[in-house]
C-alpha cells in the first residue's frame, strides 16, 4: 500500500463513501501480510518511496508465485530479481502482463506507470562477460522510472572504447561501472567525470580474481574520489541506489 492509496481511502471515509469498518478491513494487512513463509512489507513504499522487491533466489517456485499474487493485489509494480524461467511461468498464471528479462533474471509486473526521469543513468561494463550484472542494474533502474545509457565492453585493455563515449557519459547524472578481473575501470571513470560513480565488482576473472574479491578490494581502495562500491555481482543494488540519486530534487 502506497501513500496515494492510503490518502484515497481516508478521503472516501471522510466523504462517507466507505464505512470505518470497511476501511479497517482494507487496512487489516497493513503494514504487512503474513504468508507464513514470508511477511510482505506493504508499508515499505510509504517509508522509502519504493515497494518491496522480491529476491527470488533460494525461494521455491510456489513461494515466488504466492508472493507475486499478494503483492499484485495492490496498485504497486512488482519486481522479482534473480528469478528463473520456471518462476516466471508460474507468475504468468497469475497475470499475463508479467514480463521476464532473461539476461537480467528479473520478473516485472507493472500495475501503474512510473514517472520517467529526464536525467539518465550511465551503465558501463569492462567486458562482455559483465553484461548479466549490468542488465540487472539497467533493468532495475528502468523499472524504477529512469532513463539508462548502456556502454558495454569498454574496459581498460582498450580504453579508447571509453574515451569516445565521454561526452555522453558526462551528460548523465549517475554512473554505474561494472568490472571483474582487477576492477580498474571504476577508478579510471571516477577520474574522468564529476558525477557520483557506483562501482560493481563482478566474479568474472581467472583464479586470482577469487570470485570477485580482487575487483572488490581494488574498487574499495580506489584513489578516485566520488566512487562508492556495492557487493560482488550486485547489479540490483547499484541500479536501486542510482535511481535514488537520480530522482533527488
């Protein structure tokens, strides 16, 4: 339940269009709905501006389906991350409007229209292998109402691929840099722009990459100012944070 829904409900009570008892019935699951295996936080959008987002990995297909069913009963858009096609097929039995983004592994069920930002978020990857994490960030940002500029495969081994895109990158309000291996791209971009940079280390790389640890440590110790870092492979976290920055007045 979002602020607009609560406001509408209270106005209807004030006008006498709905009884106090009926209004209490609507609010019985506020601020959360208890499903036994999960408690859906309906109050989150009022607190943070965004509804709860479902992390699907580790959940059963039936659990994901039931969470989507309950959340889709409101006017909120529903997003599920780290989802597989079997989960999507189950959600489609609830609503044919559900959409699956296979590279990003995101299920989306749009219940209302987001106001789209004029400013953009740039998403840059060091290599093609980083694209799944980048798409998770990009689709998350777009579903939350942001315009996104994608620049893929522009790593430091061929830095000229980045340099000719600098005018476009600098026109964006927030920049997400996604890199595995040694994670150097975040420092390079951070030294070339005057915008906040969100760095995402990925688990892409040979053995000494340690599943993304080397890129994580390199980004955390970046000498470029204005670079902040999210967890390994956390495209969603980067897209969400970038959206919050991009929508600040």
